[in-house]
C-alpha cells in the first residue's frame, strides 16, 4: 500500500521531518521510503494518510531497519483504537477492491439470473429494462472514479519522483571529493555554529567517556556533508555525529572560491 507519510525525528532537541511514502503497513509497523536516512534504534513520530481513512494515523515508532532510503518502523504503544483503524482500513480496502472487480453482488446475480420473470420487462430476468440504466450509471461512475484516481495518483507520483530526483542531486553533491585537506585549528577558526553533543544515557551507565575524533567533509556552503568517527565506542560516535549535523563553518576558500574540504574535529564526553 503506497500512501504519503511524514516521519519526525528529534535530534539534539530539534525536530526534523522527513517526507516519504509507505510501501506496506500492518498493526505491527510500517515499511517506507523516505527522503533521508534514519538511525537504527531511533524513536520517531509517524503520520500517514491511509487510503479510504478519514483522519491521518499518528503514532510513535522505532527504527528497526535502514538501508539507503528504505526503512522499517515498528509501532510503539499503538492504542487499541489505532489498531482498530488499521483493521477497519484493511477491511474496507478489501471490500472496495472486491466491489470494483465485481460490482454486482452474488445474491443479486442469483436473483436476477434464475427467476420466473418473463420477457415482458416486468419479471426478474437479466434482460428487464429497469436494470439497464442502473448498470449503465454504475459503469459510468466506476470509469469516472478510475480516471480521477489515476489522475491523482499520477500527480502525486510525479511529485514524489521530483522529490527523489532532487534528493539524488543532493546526494551527488555530497559525493564531491574534497579539494584540500585543512588543519583542524584552521577550520576551528571558521566555526560559526556549534552544538554540544548529548551524553547518551547508556554511555553514562557504562561510564564511557573520552574524546571522539571525527573525519569530516565540509561543503561549499559550510555545512558538514559527511562524517566518520575515527575512534571510541559506537554509542559515543553516534552521539557526536548527531551534534555535528548542526555545525556550520564559514566556507573555506581556494583561490577566492568556496571549496569542499576535509578536516578533523574532536568532541569530548565526560561525566
């Protein structure tokens, strides 16, 4: 089932919303394609508009799988009412699909196909005139509904393809190779916005502390486009990267033009 959705994740106290579309949904969770990447183990907010449902479904979920733009989310604390919404949607969607495939119920076919009506139009036979306008109206209605649904789907799918195209362009920009290696002390003087990392609770319980060094690539606009921890526990590396997403530098210039550069930064965790 494909439907538009939004996934909101809180990073360093700042909500970040990623648009996307669902690929499959059930009472346990949802599979989706997003315009960005999540981190396994993160808790996110999900808002999805189920077809044939009135209000959008809003729920909390945990990221269980992440591969490129595809992710798997497990619902957390889904209420009985929300589960009923999913069940009702699935049932209604199935009934709607069966109705479109076979718009005349079985008992109507039996009633109109068997009986003792004569050919004068007053009986129950399938050829009675009274059934023809009704059937024709249903056919016209179904054709118009199919055309409208196809048009809406085309417009929505085209908008999503444009979003994915833009995302691929951004990812291509991210893959630009650094033009120069800049010493850490030089880039530190160009730092204009710094966000301190959050000390993870599990690291605090395990008494993990120290300095995490990261190799980063800074884009022409001064934002960090890629990063890689060089040492330390994974939990501290992830916390450091969550903070570095929001760092900003003045563009480093080569021959007067902003350049993509590589450098090293250090983030300290201590109790």
